[in-house]
C-alpha cells in the first residue's frame, strides 16, 4: 500500500506530520514520533519576541528564561534533528511585526531545516486598521521570508480573514509553498475569583475539523500551494476525512500530547485499514475525491447545504 504524498515539493512517506507543539520541543519525544512513523516534524515555534529587544524589555511578555527553548537551544535542536534523521524537519517562526523575520528564517535554513512554517498570530484590536491593511501586512511578511530563503515556506493561517478564499489566492501569488488550515486562536475566559483573565488553551476535539475540512474541500485544486490540515485529529477518521477533502498532509499535536508520540503509529494504521477495506491502493487515489473541485457553482452549493441543514433541524425539533 502506497501512503506517499507530496507537501510543498517534499516527498513524505505518509501524510502524518507532527505539528509545532511541546512534543516537537523535545529531542526525545521527536525521536519517539519518528520511530512511530511520523513523516515530518514541525519544531515548536521560535517567537519573534525572543529575538528582539522589544520583546525582552516589554513587561507583558515572558522573561527570556520562561520560554521553552532559548534561540541558541532552538537552533541546536533543529540542526541535531535535521542531520540525524531521514524525514523533513520544518522550522517554525511565530511573530507579528513586518520586520525581523528574515534573519531567523535564514538561520533556520542554515541549521538544516527542510522548510519553514510561518505563524502570524495577530488579533487586530485597533478598529482603525482595515482588513485590507492587515492582509497587505501579512502578505509582505510572507514575501520577505520567501525572498530571504530558498527552502519551501508554509503559512499557518488564521481563519478570521474577511474573504478567506481571496487571501489564500494572494498568499499563493506571493509564492507561498504551503498553507496550513488553521491556526487555533486561544479564547480567553474570566477567572471570577482572582478577577483576572484566564488565558487557557484547550486541546482540540474531533468537532474542530469542521472549519478546516470545509475550506480544504473548497480550495483543493484551485491553488498552487500545498494544503495541510490542522486541528481536531483524534483518530484515523479525521485523517481520512481531511484527505478526502483534498489535504496534501495532516498535522496533529493534541492527541500526541494526550497519548504520547507513539500514537501517530495508530493514526497511520487506522488509515491503512480503511484504505484496504475500501479498495484503495494509494493515498493519492483518495485525495480530494470529496472536494468541491467538480462543483460548478460553489456559492450556490454552500447556500443550498445551509438551507438543507436549517430546514432539517427545524423539522427534527418541531
């Protein structure tokens, strides 16, 4: 059975990639994931604030010692991992400003990264900034990094753009090699005892696949960039659904944090069993067969499905 796929021009032995997470901040856990069958590893993120004076001196940000990996340790882990295994190791940069990405990106390339993943974590709080300005800023970041390195570059996208299809086309035109759908933005809560914000990040659940599943199915075949699915993977069921929608690769972290890096082997076995049961011999056979690539009018298709859901629910609960 052929599980091979291609992501950003990189040949992967299967579609399963370990997402940027605490799993990929540990050499020991990285090696366990690789032994279990991971096809690629995205290292935990190096934050822009770790490499600039503004981040170090600003009272809101953690102290330098509070980050999981200091910059020197990060590049050392990247180099050691990249030179010590036979699967792609992808460096991860997390930032917001329009400058300062090029130097660490180039350093990741020099350390042996097979590719880079950019994570522009941006929650616009100024109502005076337009959506167009935000999109231009994010495109300029992608372009700057693309100009600085000669390895593939992916963008881990937010789902909160005003016209998601349009911005993916803009990123595609900038030459981004891959889009990861989607970054999970934390949703803060209030602690009513301490009267403080509770910035807690919950691990993903299977229902979280709905949004990325929908957009991967709509974008499949319409972009030059590869599409990677992220969020909600708890079993082989979610992996299979993402591939049917048109994902080139499937990223996971939460389930590995819950069950250990070895669980990636279970996801691969679930995929193999389903393919064998349904008569498929390769991953490429199933990629995109449930996408909207063959739908002539996707707007009408989406509208019709929406009405069906509303009317079916109305009858059910009448």
